[in-house]
C-alpha cells in the first residue's frame, strides 16, 4: 500500500482518485511514499527518506527545496495549466480595472457614506475623475505564451484588442492553441515599444528576475498599463515606482504586491487570487494526484520539474526505473549490469533534462535485491526503483 502525506488542505475531488485499497492518505502519516502540497513552505523541514515524489497542486515550486530533492532522487511535480482559466479570468479583470478605474471609483463612493441625499449629486459632479479608455482597438502585448498567456491572448482578441505575443520557447501545443490572428513579436523590446497594455506570463528564474526594469520601461509607450499575474520578482519595484512618477506607467496590476508598492495609488494590489477558485483547486488536485499515481504505479514522469518527462506504456511485468546524473556511458553501465545478471531488456527509454537523466527499463524476468544494489553502486545513480505489475 502506498502512503500519501498532505501538507495542505487538498481538494477531495483529487484525493478521491486514490483507490482506498491501494493508498492511505493523511496529513499525519509515517514513512510516506509521496507528499502533496500547495503553499506549505517545505524549506527547512525534514523530508522522510521514504519519500519518492512531491507534487505541488499549483504552478510555482518556490516553496519546495527542489535542488535538495533532486540530489536525493525525489521527483518534484507541478500542475501547469490546471489553474490557467482561473488566472486568465483575473488577468482580464485586471485589464478592465486598470482602464476604467473601477477599483478607485468604488473606494471613493464608499467614502461618501453619511452624505444622505447629496450622494447622487456628489457622484455626478465628481465621476469625471474616474474616466478611462476602452480596451477595444488597443494593443496588448503578451510576454510568455504558455497555458495562461495563450488564453489571455485569445480572449483579449475577442474583446477587440490587437494582440501580439513574444515567447522564444513557445511549445507546439501552445502554438496550436493560439488564434491565427495573434501577431508574433520579433523581440521583447519590439513588443514593449508597441503595446498599450502588457501582460506578463513567464516563470521567475535567475535570468528573469527583474527582467522588467528601468531599461525596459524606457522603451515602453507613455501611459502603458501592466498586468503581472506571474511572479512579483519579475518586475523591479524601485524602477517601476520611478516610472509611475514619470508618467510612463499609468497602472500596474499585480497578484504579488510587496509592501513598498501599497502606498502607490496607481498600483492595484490583489492578494494572490489567481488560482483562488474552487474549479482551479479541483483541477490542480486532480492533476497532482494523477501524476503521483502514474509515477508510483508505473514510474512514468509527466510535468516533473527536476527530471525529464519520460513515459512508456506499462501493462504487466517488471519495470526498473533509474534516475542518474547526465554523464557519459551511464546507459552502458546500467545495461552491462543487467546483462551480467542474466536480465534481458524487453523495452527501454532514456531521457535527460539538463544535468539529470531518467531511465525506464522493462525486463523479462524477476529482479533480485542484488541487482538493485549493484545499480545503486554506479557513480552518478541517485535513485533505483523496481515496479511489479
């Protein structure tokens, strides 16, 4: 029986997919095979040696010590696209409230309490302070055309916007999902210089931290409105505030507000609501559970953060999965050990991602403890599992 530990409240729609006869699921459980997590910060906590995988019911994995997990051969999964529609709808909300000043208008109207019959007169005399442009006919630049960015691009076009996108690493699936009329920007700079609105949808990594900075603000249109529902660290806050003061940025809507932005009237702060819908929570839980099940039962990897996607049909028999550092002659050493032990390979798949690789090996005879011990002695091998079905 597999044991699953939950570190946050996970949607029962997902948890119910674990067959009770094969899985035990609890928030407190000894020697878990896998961990399901949402926002719980795992840095600094001791991860039991029994853990083979961690699945994040969401996109970002900043709360998971991915590097340490990789060194131990622990697979880390996330759920890209599961909350895409939820985030997309909030981005569209951001586009609207950054233009029509509804957010500020509502706050102002609430301040009129206790003015009695004069409220209507006051509103009529002051409503011109909250005028703003329509979206139709304006240019939207989308930075990053993954699951969320492509949905934003398509729906913004449906609102009558002229949409351009920039993504040098766009996937085939994302490209197929884009409307044919979405324009391809030649570079990020060309996109920034031509857009009335910008929506950011790229991951936060070392090479993207602060990517929207003074040099980028310098080529933007005056009065640009920026949506950031990806990660706060993508935008340099100090440079942003300077360019708001200079009149370059008319509005900044973010789902990741920092303290230094809250005093600025042209910043619309949202408390990380991108995935805060019951539908998104259900979808993320379902995807996380299905990925954990597939890995534990078949060794297949889908949406792994630290190892390559690696999937091979497995109906019945014995399967060996090996995770290792991506160094020369690793496959040769593994297959030599199998041959020396009289094990015949019926099928095999090897994939690599950066410094690490993953192997799925189906064999035609039972595997002994001696064989797995021999595989573990190979320099660079960090995880060996045997799955019998």
